[in-house]
C-alpha cells in the first residue's frame, strides 16, 4: 500500500487548509484511516480518524470543532479539512491506514504510513 499526502502549505492563523491522502495498491474501502502530526521537537500525536465507511469519526481534543475528516472510497482518498488554524497546529501531517480493526487513535495499530505533508501556520 502506498499513501500520498498532499495539500499542506503556509497559512495565516485563523485560515483553513484541506489536506488529502490518496491510497493505492490495496482496496481502500475496507480500512480505517487516521491522521497524525509531529511538530519539531515533539512526539507524533493523533489528530483524527475515520472508519471504513466514513460514518464514524474521532478527533483529538486539540482539534475538535475545528477539523473534520471525510473520505471518498470511490477515489481512494481521505480529506481532513482544517479550519480556524492555530500556530500550534504547525507540524508535519501524516496519514495512516489500518488493515485490521476499527478506527483508532493509537499510532501503533496502523500498518501503512504516508510520507507526510508540512503545514505551517503563521501569526
């Protein structure tokens, strides 16, 4: 499985970005996906996750109410929409796919990871 994240960039605080993660090499619609991020000098942390159908989602408290995650199984793509961005959202964002089990906030259960896309939020 290959995961390709895109959509990152530089945005002012209060702005929005829509990331995407396209999957190839394996049927996409059966698996949960997650997003994680890692800021400089910090450990990787959970951001959001969505189940196979897109009907169930879960968010970190730090992004709840500002970020939403959706997926289009026909396009093998998941879309995190990030609104009301804050400087502390600055990080490299990674998408991950879980091949066994339901959606989860635990990074260790995800088998496949994309390379990440940089999001920088300026004052």
